[in-house]
C-alpha cells in the first residue's frame, strides 16, 4: 500500500476519480476543516467547481480527546457513538460540557472562515464532501446528516484513505462513497501520509479566498 506524500497530492489523486462532476454548475465541493479543506481545494480546482467548508467538530473523550464519542455540525446536528459513551461511562453533564466547548469552536471557525458571509445554498445541488481521511467516521457521519437538512440532490463522500469497514458504513449516509485507499490494519490517518502536518486557520482562509473564482467560467457558460 502506497503512502500519500501530502494532502495536496491526495486531492489531485482524488480528483481523478471525480471527473464526471467536472465543470458542472450544480456541483459544489465542501471540505472539512482544517486538513480536509487542503484536499478539497485540489479537487475543486481540478473539477472547476465552487469550494466551501462543512463545519463539524469531533466530541473527544475526556483524557483521550483523539477518540471521538460523537460529533456536532452546523444546524444543531449531534451524533453520539453510544459504544464509546458507555465504555467511558460518560454522564450527560460531561457530554454537554464537551459539546458546549466544541460548539463555541464551531461558531468561531464559521466567523473566521466565512468572514460573516452566509453558507452556500445547497438545495438541489450535488455536494461532494471531502476530508483528508476517515478513522471511525464519527465527524463525517454527523456532517453528512447535517447536509440532508439542506435538501441536496446528491451527496458524494470522497476521501483519500480510510478503513474498509468505515467506508462501507458510510454507504448508509451518502449516495456515493469513494475511498482511494483502504489499508489494513488501520491505526491512524497520519500513518498513510509522508507529510501530515497541521493545517492552520489562515491556510484555510487563504485557500477559500483563492478558490473564490472556481466554477465561475462554467456557470457563466451554462447561462448563455
């Protein structure tokens, strides 16, 4: 199983599997901050379609924050992994404390990334959701469920790497699932990248700004 060099190259590889959606005025790419936006930028650029963010926050188990017991997304959507909740014997007050902290971060990122601009209209659109990889899939599952409230015509989930079991489970949440690599055993997303360095808020803002022109030529042509 090959190792991905970085998120940019992963995005370019992923775009090769999504060429059917190229230059279509009904398509939008949504990246999960932060790292997923780097991958999503390359996909949106290659397909010449708009790029935005899909805000979601993992709910990390106390003391083991990397292990998700659930996630929250825009619109008040919350999904809990009851197995993890039981394993850590989490009380309702503990769950609410973590959720409140992550909700504040969700709102902060919305302000930082969009600068007060409204979220895009997804009604009737084909939405391609991109992350830099999946582990348990808790955050992406929540994100996909939050999308349904916006009445998209089709939801596509595309990631560079994930466990086969997680990809299979995502078929219940998305209309189409693309996983480039499904290595086993799977311990962490970062083990399948040479460079998995942290993405900053500023990098996300810069990528969204650079992507502002994506898809315009295609949509203008479609209106002639």
